C-alpha cells in the first residue's frame, strides 16, 4: 500500500487533535506498526493539508501518550503502547472529558482497594506509605508538584492489598491518568489538597478503620471530579 494514501486531509476542528486522532487510528488498525518511521514534519503537513505548527503540536501530544518516539536527527517512530490499553481508548486519551470517565473507573476500583488495604496491609506496607507521605510533604515544601508523586501513593496502597491483579489494575489506571492529563494539557489539581487526603487515608489505615479509609478515598475522588468539572 502507498504510504501517502494512508493519510487523509484534515477537516476543520482543533487541528492538532484531528492529527492525533488520525495517527492513533492508523496505529490501532495496524496500518502503522511499532518501529515504523513517520513522514517528516514537512511531509505530514503537506499530506494532511495543515501547518507544520499543528503537526508539531500533534507529535508532542503523541509523544506524551507514549505512542511515538522523537529521535533528534533521525525522525519520529511509532512505539509499542506503554500500557495494555484497548486501541479504542488511545484515540480518547487527549480528550478532556475522558478524564472524568477515567476518574469514574478509578473511584470504583480504589474505594474498594483502600478497604482491602486496611484489612491486609502489613507493618512494612504502612511504613512504606508513611515514607511516601513524608517524602511528598518535603517535595511540596520545596515547590515540587509532579503528578507521579501523588500517583505513587495510590499504587503503593494497591500493593498493600496483597492482590497482584488489583495492584496491576491500579498501575494501569494511574498510567492512563498520567498520560491523559499530559495529552489534555492539564496540570495536577491542588497537590496540597491531594496530600491532605493521602494523610487522612494513611491515618485511617494506621487505625485499621475501614469506614474512615473508604470515606477519605471517596472525598479525594469527589474533590478531583469537582476540580476537573470546574476546569481547574
């Protein structure tokens, strides 16, 4: 098949999003496969009938999604997807509304995860969570606001359930969350508030209080939902 025939002129919409969607679809349908080199920025702009600036922004998003790798001086190459995400989901990761769908899935899973963690966490698990919370407090005090620091708490909590399937599921959800936030151009929402919720969850865990842990996680997820809906 002629490579140029794979790409179709873009019709009006937010141009870089349309470019992202088209390339995601080509990967999902296996027209583009891991290791394939994309046309150059200039070539893509001509094939898609858009500006090079739109192509550049689309490639930035695709790189944030982990779908392509930009190798300076060599080109842009298709990568293996970083997480076992259904191809139908890849095309939505850059949509802001997708964050709410993803949060709904996280809320369903993580409010039950926290209850199991209260029941099953070992003293070592509690100590590791305590260290994460203390390290996060120090990071925030020094001005570091990375989202990965918040998500690591949720992953460690899932590991405390002693259920490797749940731990893997939470890792996948948090990886998707990070990719979606980066692709949508959204920064972390109120990391200080997230830290206070984590402290409340840890305190409930230390007391072996299932209800308090469940309620703290529920408030945490509800707070994130409100901030996303308000556009913060």
